[in-house]
C-alpha cells in the first residue's frame, strides 16, 4: 500500500465517520483492500473486552472503524446473524474505555437487504466508528480481563501496528504525546511555550532563593542568609499567574486549579 493510497483510504474513513451512510460503508467494503491501522474487519463479534482493546488502539492511532460481518481473510461480506445489542457493547466498553472517548464512539447497524452491490445484498453489518481525538491522547485502558491466552491490561496504552494491536513502546508513546501537544498548542505557539516554561523555571529558582537563602552560596553578590517573605509572596503570585498562562496556551481547563 503506497503512502498516497493509504492517505486516501484514511480520508475516506474519516469522511465516513463524519457522515456514516450506507453508500459510504459499501464503498469502503468494496474498495479497501484489507486491514490496516484505521480499518479492522471481523467476521463475527469476538469477546467484547477484545473489541474494547482494539478500539483503544485505533483511537490512539488516529481513529478509524471496526466492521463486523466481513471475513478478514477473503474480504467477503458474510453478514451477521443478528445485530449485537448496543447497550451490551457500551456496558462492557465502559469498564475499559475512558469516558471522553466512549461518549464519542458510535455503533451503527446496516441492513443491506436491498443493496445494489450483490456481495452485500441481504447482509447485516455493524460498524464501530472511532473518532480521532488527538487533544485527549493517550487513551489508557481502565479495566483488566483475561480469558485463555487473551489479556487486556489495566493502565496499558494500546496502539495499532499494521493489522496488529500492541502495547505502546517508548517511541510510539513519544509520538502520541507529540500529537497531543501539536493538537493543543495553537499554530506558531510552540516557541512561545518554550519561553513561558523557561520563565516559569526562573521564577521557581528565584522563589527558592527568597524563601531559603541558606541553600545558596554566600559568595554570590548581594547574597543574604535572611529569608525575604515579601519577595517570596510576590514571586509565588507570579508563579501562579505564569502557570495559568501556560495552561491557557495549552488549551487546558484552569477551573480545577486551586
């Protein structure tokens, strides 16, 4: 799969998630040539904790879809015997998937009894749509589940690697954090963030000097071993203001502070 083709397919999936139509899903099933990071096929529903793990991995990898009723090996639409109950899915997912992500996941039912595309005609298909939410990365698994050789681990971060779901490694975690910073810091503000953090660090150091002068060498010019409460209070106020400014720059909620 060339980069151009992969980009086009990802864009097609994103358009389907934004506007999930029968025709859009039919085109994905018809033209996407197999699984990859954003596109998972299931002939039938496996254990729901496994699906939750895959969902977390796709969410951490840019969003995508899981389609149920398609045979992975042959890409043949075999259909489901019946639709999985949405409430059952969400009740299990709530044990593993953080609320902000769970609230944005959608399970869609498609009945192709009158499809013009003959391989789909008469088939039932369900689709999980998983949005790309880089400003909330990474999504961490909240539950634990083990069955035979299958395991879903609490506090793990899952990502997609081709057709596989894996726990994140160091480089992948750095990439996730970089995506979050890129999504939460406005364009052109990354340099400003570095300046703001350097200024905050300088304020911390100055406040330590004012509060605990005995920790600093007395050979420095104008060094004093007497704490300066007035200066320390002033610097503490500056530190608070600087912290709030950085939080706003990152688009973080400052209402919970204090």
